[in-house]
């Protein structure tokens, strides 16, 4: 089975059986999603969702967050990974949003990446989830699942992103990001993947290797 056939089989299965797939982060507007995605780096969505209600109540928008200090934000995010740096990034991000973008979260990838705490993965999440751009954010789940399935052998998230965008149709890219994340979170887990429950084994390269004598 070649890579194109794998993509066709896997995307086809998801499109038929999981047509709706969305982020599990809780948010009410694009600013809140941006904050949540920044906090989610190397941290679970579940943990972030426990933290953000109080954070958003205290700092509901860029203007309110921009007037805060790192020390004021820290108590709200102390239970996530790297709380000190994330608190600093959030304040700096809000200030740059106000100074450079009038408080509005931009849709352009490069503009998003100019914000403190925003890397390519975060920028792609915002661009695809909010602005429906045909980009795929590659986090640890997407990176792992793509390699196990045989969708990419890229050594970096950017290389995996290019492989995915090469083979996944434009109209399926935004939702494909969520397909792969959720599959990695609940089925193709880092430790002890649930191959016996996985519907993608007919196309999975690693599963095929396991079946060889």
C-alpha cells in the first residue's frame, strides 16, 4: 500500500464516520481560544479547561489582560505546565495585540506568529478553527499518529505538516487536524495504543508491521 492509498483510506473513514470533529478547549471568542491554545502547550486540554473559567472572568479580553502583570496572571495558571513563562507570554501577547492589531486577533499565520507565546502550531490552530484556513496544526498527537499510520516520515512538525497538506484535500484539512488529535488522544495513545479498538488498522503501517511473522 502506498502513501496516497493510506491517506485516501484514512481520510475517507474519518469523513464518513467522524464528519464533525472540534477542539475540546472551551472558549467563547477568538481571543479566549488563543489564550487557551497558548496554555495548552505541553499540557492537557482538560487541565486548561479547569483553569480558564476564572482566568477569563478576571481577564475577559486583550485590554484587561494587557494591563495586568505576570505576577497577577500567575495564580490563575499556576497548575498548567510552565506557568511562569506562560503568564509572561499571555501579558506580552495581549499588549502586542493592542499595539499592533488594535486588539483583534489576526488571521494571517505570520502575524499570529509575531505574538509572544505563539508558534506555528498555535497559529495554525487559530487559523483553521476560527478563520477556516486550510492548514493543519501538528502537535505531539498529530506527529505521533502520522508516523504510526505511515502518513509521514517527517523529522519535524513542519515536515509532517507539509506531507499532510500535500495529500489531504483542501476542504478536509481543518477537520483533519482534529481527527488526528482526537485519535491520538483516545485510541493511538503514546503508551499502549489501543490497536484492538482502532478502525484504521486496515491502512496503518505500524499495525501491518506488527502482524508480520
